[in-house]
């Protein structure tokens, strides 16, 4: 507090001096003083306080458009999107902004008008490629399988080179894996389990390899033969929700199921053209309900089975597939790599198809599509077996829009070292994660700041700080046992992790049941504390919990236990539900909602979805609820810390310095401006 007072006194004395030199205008002086205080609170992430001071600055000086822009920024970060749009638009109409602000406003308007994530059934445009026709460590020949992880790293499995290459999003080689002591001979298919282990089939050795993500072998199973557990040419691989491994045993015309540790469990199929049989099975995928899909190259068909191997139906009989080699289920989409016919994407909801064979302005043509995958940022990644390339496409809507880059706040605590907290999003609001130092440039007063360091804000990606927000309404008393069981799904492995959980209970009052803790017993006891009453205001505990979590340097999540028995209009009193939603999303706090009834499902689903969380109906989604921690771990991380050292002399104190950060990604560019007063 003393430091704050001293800072304001220094600013006051300096400002008095300035105004004594140029003719004192009390209103202009007060406007600038309030603006400086607003900047201070903004960079302390106290956005509601910042809003108050920016408003005061504008009251003293209505044409102070720099204060207006920062007021819009503070409104945006506090969750008041409509207010932010008004202030940005006013500043633009006053002619006081550049294209950066116009792009920011356009992206914001686009996102509000298009709140859902983009559909895959749209035009894709060619973006770039990773070329395997090289003579260095990046060389890969005959890429047969491809995968993209949540960090946007691209995994390329190569037949002839007998290796797995891992590239970052810029195409730089991270690692090359050859299989350890029992090296790959003819690797064919690639999958990941829910523990981020890599599963690879080897067509020549008749083995299946299970590796850690760093390439260290865990186990191998299989071998040549026709008996259960043996293979004659293992091809497609998939993993179910229990981490069981399914393998297409192509030579034996069957599919085999194995436990996570490689023990044989069951088989189905044999040679034949009947519904339940195969001639040349190849691709394999499993949806979230456990249904199994197998593509057959010889029959040119895709068949659906239940988890026990019972035939259900043949899909897409009206399609003239050439060679459906690899298939993937991605939510409501079915992806098919069809050799010389290119690729197909089917949308179950709209019953629409997308087919790509030719691409690029040169009308290039795929020679043989061996696999395809949709990355977390909606890029389409395709392997061409004969070209030895990975071709990457982006949604057409991305091509005509810049990235949205935000300088969220600036830390000057170690000045002249400056720390910029930056985030990046696509036009539709999808977080852009795993950017590298080479993707950024920084300018201060239009001078490039070099060198600078890049860090991801979340330094421990496997640790989760969680608030259990528990509605202690009179109705919740009827669900005490269900509440404990629902919480136990998250807590079951807490001693094996570094997770910490805080319990916040609320009705007319809000209180801490237990502070951040790892004791399952203490947490469960505080959840079911016998203190129930009428709910007063839902918005306060939600908004305050987001405020507490948003600056934590770990993964964070807000898990809201509710009966859904409230009025959205009346019970979100201080902060409307839309403000809570925007506040959580803009500050990277996913909300996971566990509802013990069917009430207000639509509103609660939207609250969870828009913050990149999940909604669970306890009685309908118990299976998904058991995987809640896995869902939190998948939350995309798109916050970065850029640190550089600036020039400083005492004479610079109290002067304004403008900062520009530019990010380049997928041939798209985003730019953000911010600034600070020199301490």
C-alpha cells in the first residue's frame, strides 16, 4: 500500500510540474491522473476498478480517446462485451484508432454473431506443407499415418523410412523415433491412448508397439500367427475410452481387442464378403459410445460394429470409394482417407459431404491420400503417400481474417525488465496454442525489442487448481450422496497428481468449506456440510471464483455443482449470465457444470461450452463424468509470457511507452497494441 501511495504521489508531483509549464487545465490534469490509475489497476488485472478510473478520465475529458480504448479493453476483460464494442466503435468513429483496433472490433463482432465453433463442412484452402523429400533428419518417405496433438505437434509415421517424425506447428523437427531396441520395420498405423501413450502397428514384424510420448518403449505384443493375439499384417489401430487397444489384423481378416497391457480380450470377423466379415480390412476408429468402424479396401466399404463385435450396418453405401484406407471419428464428423479419390469428410448432423482431390492455386492433385486428421485449431492435415508430403489446409474463413492477439496485462515489477502476458485466438474464438518464439515480434516505441524470452504461462501442464463451487440450496440437500460421488470422480487420483481443490459453498452467503487441499476426505466432508438455505445471487460466487482462478500459474478449472433450480434472469443479479460467461472465457477459466436435474440445461450447457468446459447431467452422463479430469487436461493453453529488457534512464520516468506485439501463424498475422507508464 505504501508503494502505491508513493507511486501516486510521484505521478501527482510530475503532473503538476508539466501543467505549470504549459498552462494549468484542471480537467485535463484530472483526466490524465485517472487514466494513469486506470492503467495501474488494469495491469493488476483489477478490471472493475480500472473501469471506474477510465470512466472518470472521460468525464473530465470526453475526447480522451486513448482512455476510451482502454475502457473498452477493461470492459472486455471484465466480461462486458457489449460495452466494449460501444467504446471501440466510438473511438473508431472519432478517427483515433488504427487497423489493429478495427480488426479487433471485427473479430469481436464476428464471434458474437457466430458463437459456435466453425463447421468442418466448408471450403478449405491450401496453407503449407511439410516435405519429406530431404536428405537430413527430417526425411520421411511414404507417410502412412498422421496425428496432431493438443499442442499442435504433427506426428508423421513413415513406411519406407521406418520412423515416427514429430514436427512442431512451424514444421521444425522435434524428435525422430525409430522404436527403440526392437526398431520399426514397416510401421503402418498410429494412435494415442488417453494417457498420451503412442500405439504403433508394424506390418512387417507383426508387432504392436506401445511407447511413451518421448519415444521410450513401454511394451510390445503380438507376433506372427493365426491364433488369438497373433497377427498377419496388423494395420489400423484405435483406442476406446478404457484405453483398450483394437487392431485390424488384415491378413487374418479380423479385428482383435487387447487390454491396455497387451492381453488378448476378443476377436471378431473372418474372411468373406458377408456383413460380419472382411476381405482386406485396413482403417479403424471408435466413437465415444464404443461403436467400432472398420474400412475394407477390397470391399470398398465401411462397416459398423458394437463393442462386442456384432455387425450393425454398412455406412455410406452410395459412395463410390476407391480405397478407404484410414478413417477417423471426430465428434459428429467422419474422416476418410480414400487413396486416389482424395479425402472425404461427412457431417452426421447436416448429412453433407466434403471431398478434396485437387487443391492450391496451381490445381495440384493428391496422388494418394493415406491419412488425414483435424487439428485442435481446425486445420486439416493430410498425408500423401506418393508425394512424401504432409499437406496442411485451413478453413477458408481463416484466410481472410487476421489472428486476434491480446496483450492481457503488463508486469513491471522487475523493471526495466518488462513481462507481457499475451494470448492468441483465431477469428471464431478458438485458442491458438503452442506458438514458438519465432512466431512473435515485439516493438516498444516502434523499436524491435531483441532479445526476448518466451514462456508458456502455464508452466505445469499436469497440475490443476480447481474450485468446487457448491450450490447449498434446500434442493441440493436431496442429492448429498450423488454430490459426493460426482466429486469423487475428479478426486479419485488426486494423491497421484499435484492437483489442489478448494471448496466454496454458497446460498445467501458464500464461505470457504476447505482451502486448497489434496485430502479427499477433507474435501468431501466440506462438500456436504449441513448448511442449506435459499439462494440469493448465483452470479457473485461464480464471478468471484473466476477472479480467484484467472491468474493462477497452473491449469485451472471451476467445477459448479448445481440443481439447476433457479431463474436465469432473476438469480444472476449483479452479473448477468452472459457477463459471467464472457469473463471466464476471456480470462481462460473453463467452467465444468454438474447438474443433478434437467432444469436450465440449455443455459448451463452454453455457459460450459462457451468457456471450453463441459456440461454433465449426473444421471445421464455418468460415464463421461468419470473422465472429467482428462477433459480439463485437454483445455487448450494459449497464454504466453514475453519478457524483454528495455532502455531506462531516470529522465524517462512517468512517460508513456507504446508496445506492439505481432504474431504470425499459418501465414496469418495478428497484432496488438498496449502500453505503460515508465516507473
